[in-house]
C-alpha cells in the first residue's frame, strides 16, 4: 500500500460522506439546532467546497469543479469555500444550494479526484503547498478572515493539505452534523 492509496481511500470517503449526509439532511437543511450553530446546509456546502478547493486550487493548481459552468451557480462558487464567511454569507449558501446539488457535486468531485490521484506518486505529495497563490482564484478566498483560517497550510507538504482540510476537517463537520441532527430530532420528539 502506498500513500496515494491511503489518500484515495480517505478522499473518496470524504466525498461519499458529504453526498450521503446531504441526502439525509434534506429535512433539516435550513434548521438551526441552537443560536450559534451553523445551518446543516452551510456545513455540507462548506465540506464539499473545501475538498474542491484543496484538491484543485491548492494541490493541482487547476480549475475547481465548482468553477465549471455546470456547477458555478448551482454551488455558489461566488461565496468561496466557507472559510472567513460572515453568518449572513454562510446562511445565504445554505438557502441557495440544494441537498441534491451538494450530493451531485460531491459525486462529481469524487470522479475528478479518482482520475487525478491515479496519475500521481507518493513523491508528488511531498512538494510544498502554495496556498497563497490559490487564494487569488476567488475574491472570497483572499479576504483577511479567510486567509487567517488557511494560512497555517501555506508551505506544508501537499499531502498535509489534503489530509487536514479534505479529510480530518470533513470528518469533524460530519460528526458535528450527526450531533446537530440528533439534537434536532430530540427537540422535535413528543415529550
């Protein structure tokens, strides 16, 4: 087994989890579990967007799936990847994307990542990540608030950029969503 084998499995898992959670969260997409919680629709949108950003903008330095004409409007590419957004912007993302589109977007990301990862070697993953250049791709990537959230990724090996936001961060948000879903279900249950 190689490092790329492990990354393939982890990145496919991230895409699959986002797609599955988006389908499951349709009924609570716009429901806030408590005042300071994110909307489930935002959290899932952010998960898909951050995978696309890390893989395509940072590591591959290529067009993101979300930039393409098929996805640009449907997934609100104009709102960036979620880092540094205001609550109003985050809520706007949830209100203007659908669970079906996020599930489809995650499936398309999975296909793109699978095709790419089959072409690289472990040594390709050791080069330093140029996160600063990737922030120039979208105006909301370049805000001070967004940079503050991703600055620690600049210059580290690209495998770490893939593992930290596209694997670990996704699983943290999926756990958060599972907890919020349980809370919302409990709140709706008769007493």
